[in-house]
């Protein structure tokens, strides 16, 4: 029980520290604002839903509009969170405290995800509020929350796992470059150009969840390419599988680092 | 190098660090005392040309620090050891000093190498001159800091909190080193450790809440507590009237050293004040009493 | 120790040619291998992707396009991120601000070294591609127009945002976000005559439309506001003492 409590404490304080970063709020606000303002010129996929469209479609369109670039901010924001302890010279102090590395890592991950997701959730709620007023439909808010949970949240969890762990090996600047490159390659680049995971269950851009919510394939969901097993028809169960896979894949690097650190501590 | 400051104010956003500082320094070793957040570091940074003054006049060696060219002129005659001197851990002390020397404009290779070598010798780092600074102790890092400040033989040396975190031996060594450097140059020593000032400076200024509340000799500062320094031993509660400077538990009770205008208890005896007592007495005068 | 007299009042003379060489050597060290090697890492990564594509059965034109994209798009992104690190992190910043050499000069040298390394890597990479018959870009003499304007523009944006906000998060997201937006919304830029000169990747994404070279020069001109902003911000380097919220 003490371990759980300690993990929750780490989570709570990581959340507090991260959510107080003004630059996080400003970054998310600027990116979301730029996407919202530019959506009319970004092609029909990103254009606002037509008048009379159901709340589900309206808010899913907002979610996948945000999911195109917002996760870049998630990655950048989380890239230095584990390195930070070393930089701020708190690593030694934290290592001397009873919670083990696994507990600290879990707490940092949960707190970081929650805090980084908060401004994105706020952006979705602002969009939902705007649509509620504009279209006079109160269900925009619950659908906004649902679209956030299905499209943006799994992307955040997936990105967070790698953004926390990879800089420990690659250094933060190198990770940032590779991450932007990865995002383009793994989510947008068509398999016809290069072997890529675009349009697969492992595309964190949320193509399967968005396709399921919209009832029509978007963001290349299910497009033929390498690993056909990861490219089923975009149905509800495929969307659920995609969400589950993304969350599990995001936890893999954390698990690896947790095991490594635990072993180092007991060695 | 003389320093003359009048009506200096400096704010950072909503926080006012300096609220009208007036100060004159006339060469030799000069101490700047003050608690945490008193504004010492801001004042030091302004005198080092790191931060521009907000308003007021600051002249260092006759140069006007409110102008960019004035700050640049002072920096060409300055050695500065910041409170948090960041290092490049991948460099050896010799490489670091060589780099700083180049940035200070020491062009002549032979003279530069000689200076670097002599300074490393002087601060006792000659044996580790080629080793990377990654694993250096706090004391060794401070010594690298003072060595880089002395490059180019500056007329003004500004040292911010140099002994914080050092062990007693290292602190004494550092103080002696600084005192030895104050021959014909001005050495400005900022610290919150009263003992450092007592052992090295003739003159001092005390900063509190962004204002200079005292300037004068160290001896006069000590005298501030004359007739107000008491010693008493009791088994009861600590004295409430005045500021307890020290408390030592002995067999017959706890011996307190108290700064108070009135005798804190009938058996309290008046004792000769130290600089620390003088500082506490002064700060007591300039700090509002805590709300009850 | 004859020189420690405490009487020195005359400043040291200005640095000459020899110390300049040593200074550049020192600054190369401060740039760090990770940052200095960024352009190399970028082209090696591109080459690796090209090899993978070839192994997957991609034809010569496709492999050539991948390599060209690397030079036009990945290199600028990598260099912009590296430039952000140069500006945003320095352990001895306060000490630098107290020295007679302007901190802007110090940063300028480091950025110039990064730019130099980028140019060398890009030129060598172009030469290798051309020699291997994999070059599908503009005439080799005009090849710097492929990578230089985009690199300078994205780098200037990143440095400007880093100096303005003192936030690595904002600076890297700005560079990454703009890069991604240019990749995603290429058709949006192509659709408007006013937006086309501002497009960063006209060769790999817009098939080197007629007049793209002139547009590259226009893009280069739009760096001026960023450069002016950087100069203004560096006139008050003490702003950099307050780090980003970590």
C-alpha cells in the first residue's frame, strides 16, 4: 500500500510541476489555435463539418485536426522529464527515498501524461463549447470528451512512453529531431513511398478511432502496406484494438527502463 | 577601482530586487552582507555588467554602468565569480581557463599559457590541470572559478557567495586567497556568512530587502550590538525578549546568547559583541517584528 | 607570478588571428559532438532509409526522391533543432555575460560552426549522390538552393523563438510543428500564389515548379525579420539568465 501511495505522490507532484509550465499551455494553445484558424485552407479532410452534422462527426473532426500536430508538442514537452532530475540535481535525493525506480517512473509517467493532456483537453472543450453555441447542440461536450479519449489520449500515452525514455539514450535534442521525423513517417507518409506504419493499428495519429467515430475511413486507416495483420477494416473492434495496442506499446519502453533500473539498484 | 552607486533601483517583472541603493566603495576588500533575497546577487550582477541597472546611477571606476559601452569597459577590467558558476564538465581546468582567457582578449599565446599555469598553481590545481572537471568537488570548482576571474589581472574582482557549501578548511583557504588578492585592486565579496567578512574585510555594507541599511567599518558594525549582547544560562524556556544568537546545552541548563536592548533576565550578563551580534542587532532594527 | 599586480588598468588588446583560430576551436568544443554531428546524423539517417526502401523493392527514382527529401527536408529540421540547443543551453551563461566578448558573438560563432558543418555535409552528400547517379534535383551548381534557404529559415525561426520565449519546448515545437505543417499541407501552399514562396520544400513536395528558384530567394529574404528579432533580443542578453520553466 505504501508503494501505491508513494507512486500516487510522485504522480501528484509531477502533475503539479508539469501543469505549472506556462510554456506548455502557451505551446498547446498556439498549435491548437493555428490549426483551428488554418483548417479552412487545409483541405476537405480538416474542414469544419457541414451544417446539421451530428455532434459525433463535428467533434471527431476537431479531434483528428488536433491529432495531426498536437502530439508533437506532447513529445517535446515530455522529452526532458526524466533527464530533468539529473539536470536539477534531484536524482540523488530521489534515489535515496523509499519508493523504488519503478514507482517513481510510473508516477512520473502518469503525472506527466495527465498534465500534458490537460491543455489538450481544454482545447477540445473550448472547441466543444464553440460548437455548442454555434450549432445549439449540448451533446457536443460529451462527444468532445469521447473524441479526446478515443483519438488524442491514446496518442498521448503512446508518445509519452517513448518521449520519457528515448532521450535517456538518445539525448533530448536528437530525440526531438527523430520524433518529428517519426511522426511524419509513421502517420502521414504513404506506404507506397516507403515501408511505413501509416494507416495501421499502430498509427498514433488515431486513424482507426477517428474512422470508427466518423463511420468512414479517414487518415489512411487500413491502407494496404507492410504488416497487413495490423491493417484490418476500420471497425469498432479494430478501433478498440488500435487504442489498446497504442497504450500497451507506449508502456513497453517504461517497462524496459523500470526493469533495468530495478536490476541496477539491486545489483 | 572606485564604485559609486546612487538611487539604484531594479525590478524583474513584479519583483523589486533593489529599492534605491546608495553605496560607495573605495578599493581594497569590501564585504557585502545580507540575508537570502536581500538583493546582493542583483547588485553584484549590475556591478559586473551582467544585468543593466533599472534606474539610478552606477559608476564603476568612472565608467557609467547605465550605458552599454560603460558596462563593456568595466568588463574588460573585471574578474567575476558568479554564485552559481556553471562549468563545462568535459573540459579540464587548463582548457577552461584558456577559453575564458581568449574571451577576455588575452591574445599572446605564451603569456596566456603562463598566466593559466601560474593561476592553476596559485589555486592548488596544478596537479589536476589536465583532468576533466566532471568529478571535481565543490571546493575545486570554486578554485577554478577564482582562477578564471584572475585572468587578465583585473582591477576589480567580484565574488558572489564564494564559500557557500565549502568545508571549514577550504573556506579558510579561500578567504585567505581572496584577502591576499586585495592588494591594489578592489575585491567585492558578497556573502551571507558573517564570519567571512569578519576575517577578511575592513569595510562592509549590509543589504536588507533591497536597501543598504549599513555602510562603514566592520568594527563599527560590531559596535551596533554593544550593550545589547547578553549571555544567560537557564533550564527553563528560551528568552522571548530579543533574538537568540546561539544556544548551547550544558550540564546546568542551556546557555543562550541573546541580542536585546533590555536585559532579558536578571541573571543575564552583558558580554562583548562579535560581528555576528552586530549584524543581528542591525537586522533586528530593520526587520519588522513578526505578527503575533 | 609577476603579472598579478592588481594594478592592471589597461584592458588586453583585441584578439588577433592566431587566437581567433584557437577561439573557433574552443567554440567547436562548446558546440559539442552531438550538436556538431547533427547534419551528418541527418544524412546518414536518410541514406539508411533509402537503403531500406531499396531493399523493399523501391525503384531508382523513388530512392532518389527519398535522398532528395532528406537533403531538402530532414537536414533543415535537424539543424533547426540543433540550433535551438545551441541557444537555449549553456552552463556558464552568467560568466559569459560578465566577459568583454559579447555573448552574441559567442553564440554567433557556435551557430556559424553549425552552419559551416551543415554546408560541408550537404555539399559532400550532393556530390556523392551526383557521382552515384542518384541525383534528381536541380543542376548541381544550384543545389544549395535546395537545402540552404529552408535550413536558414527554420533555424532562424527556432533561434528567434528560443530567444524570445527562453523555452526549449516552444522553440522545438515551433520548428517541428512548422516543418510538419509544411509536409502535410503542401497542396494548401501550392494553391495560393502568395504562399508558394514561403513553402519550404518545393522540390521534393511540389515537383520543382517553374520559378521555384526565385521563390527560394524570396524565402531567404523573409529570414530578415527573424534575424532582426534575434539581434534585438541579443542586445539584452541578461534576459537569458531566467531559464525556461523546467
